[in-house]
């Protein structure tokens, strides 16, 4: 197997893992989050939904971001690894923010940004 193929497979796999992880992680942590922040049903709905709203914004802007860095260069040289690494760094920083969140607003912002990062990563992986 050529190095480029292996790199493309690994990059696409990371994007898929992040998307699935972020969709499912809220269900396991929900009872603790709900009791810790004493969330109302409306706040619960918003915290869950903001990942998908962020993903929608990421899907709408991801192509432009990939084009900004040059699609041809990214495909030929790195297989979008540069863009994907940038998104992974954003994802890592926001994950730290979420794990140390002390307010509902922090949770909401973090979920939105993680949704955006996962969607842009998904676009960069398949273009």
C-alpha cells in the first residue's frame, strides 16, 4: 500500500470517528450534565442541537475553507492533512473547554464549535 493511500485512509477514519463520537458522547454524559447544571428541558434541547447547527454551518463553509488553502495542492501533496490537522487542533482545544465547562453558555459554544470542526473535517476528508 502506498503512503498516500494510507494517509488518506487514516485521515478519513479520524474524521468519521470524531463525527460518530461527538454524536454519541452526549447520551452517556447526559444524566451527569443535567444534574450538575440543573438544566431545563429547553436548555437540554439546545445543548444537544447545537452540535448539529454547528455541523450545518461547517458543511456550508467547509468547501470554501478547503478552497482557500488550494484544493489541488492539498490533494496532491497532503491529501488535506493540513486542513484536517488544523480542524483537529480546534477540536482538541474545544474538547478541553467542554471538559472544564463551568456554565451552560460554555457548553453551548463548545458543542457548536465541535459540530463545525467535525463537519469541516468531513468535507476535507472526502474532497
